[in-house]
């Protein structure tokens, strides 16, 4: 590895995406890129951040497509390892009256074979922000251990840790998700849950009560993402509600990941959590205007135009 370490790192699983072209044309799928932490990295890079990824890819065509993507998007790949004995994960997105639905081919993926021993610990220790995800913890027990090891390394080195629970009950039972996610919340600085995930995890429906519950566990700031209703930002006794943007949503895939990447980028640039969340809220809204998780992620000029409109 070179001496230069990005200011922001994420650890997790990238996945090749096949997104149904439309509800009316169910036989055609557009190939794209996904995986919540990969989406995070691209979103951060497009906002101008110095960002890198820690993951494992299959030594296959899809893995090489990811390496090409990240290099094109200026995402540092020093922390990416190739696994000749495992495949790169794949998922499919279909669309219907209830919204978008996901189907996964990820069992035994290269990223699920991450362990604490495979982590580039010196690399992690040199960053300023580490972003982690509940999905990365759910894909395997060893990956879950790796996430906790990465958090511990980052905290020892004085880095801030950001966390999106991004709960997927297809990956693990609710009881385990609750236990692991709550244990993780106690170790992070910034918590970035969706309202739906937080309600399921806590059994609490009221947004104000949810952020109070999570702040009591130790994070500096909670950003509760509420879709079209915007964001509730909570730090200490301060509460800030940021209104949503009225958008004709085409595909909401990855909007929460876009929020996370934009939010941490603005934090790294020195903004307050409230200002960072206001920017990220606009970026996430714009990301719903096209198909797929990556292609619609906006650039700063588009975000500024929406904020100034």
C-alpha cells in the first residue's frame, strides 16, 4: 500500500446489480452496481471526498468490473483483495405496486469470507472516518467479526465511526439483528438509520422517541432518515427537522446509501451534522430520479441547484 490513506473508508460487500428495466417490461434487466457500502463510496467520491473501500471480490468478471468502476469514480482500492475461491455477489431488483423488491445470489461471496485476520488494519488506523453497515455484519459471522474489529481499530486510532443498520431480515433473524445492531450502536459516533428500520428494531413508532432511545446508547449524533418526510437530526438535546424534497420517484434503490456518503463527505469537510444532513437529504432525493443505485447519484452542482431552488 502507498502512504496516502483516504480520509474516509468503508468496509462491506459490493454486489453486481441487475435492475428490471420497468414494471411493464419485466424481461429486461439493466446491469449496474450495488452493495450499500460500495454505493456509499461512489456517493462520497462524487461529492469530492477522499474515500477508499475495504472489501473482498471474486477473481472474476464481475469483480474486475467493480475495480474498473471504483477507479473511474476515484475510489481508492488499496484495501480491496481478490479471492480466487469465491464469487462476487449479485442481486436483482424488480418493481411492482409495492415498490422495489430484491433477490440475492450472495451466499459464499468473496466479501462474506472477510475475517478480522484479512483486514488491512494499518490502513484502517490511518483514516479519519470509518463507515460500516448492518448488511456487512449480516452476511456471515466472520464478516460480522471483521466489522467489529475494524471499528475497534478505528476507535483506537481516533477515527470517527459512522453506521447505517440497513437491516435486511432475509439475511438474519430479527433477534440477532437487534442484538448485533444495538451492540454496534454503542461503539459508533454517528448513527444513520432509516425510520422503517429503526421502528422495527426498537418497537418504537415516534421519531423523537427513537432518536432519544439511540442517543442514550452513546452516539454523538443520530440522523433518522424518513424518506419523503426528510430527516430528523439529533445531537445531545438539540433536534433539527429537515424537510423532504417533493420528487417524482423513479427508483429509490440506494437513496439511503447516497445520503450516507454525502453526509460523511460534508462532515469530513468540517460541516456540522445539521448542515451535512441538509446537503445529504438533497443528494438522496436526486438519486431517486433514475434507475439503479449508482448511475443517478448526483454531483455537487446538482445538489447545490436543488438546495438553492
